[in-house]
């Protein structure tokens, strides 16, 4: 008997299902990785926006005499 068959018999219903990130939380490991990727991208977008806003207030606004 091969290893896959033994694993299938020992796991039963859980065989082939993705493992959970935290056992009591219904989030899989791939879903947690997608969430981390999304939040990291969002953080970088926020940083870029902050830099653009600072440049506008500090340099562009005074150069065009907006304030």
C-alpha cells in the first residue's frame, strides 16, 4: 500500500482539504497569504500617496503660488 493511500485512510474526510491557518478560525493558509499580500500592497499605496501629498504641500503648492 502506498503512502497516499495510508494518508487517505488515516485522514478520512480531511484528505485533500487545505489546512487551516488557525484550527478554530475558518481561514486556510492560502487565504491568509492572499490577505497578507493585499494588506502589503495597500500599505505601499498609502505610503506613495503620503509622499505625493507631502511633495504637493511642500514644493508644488508654493511653486505655483497656490498658498
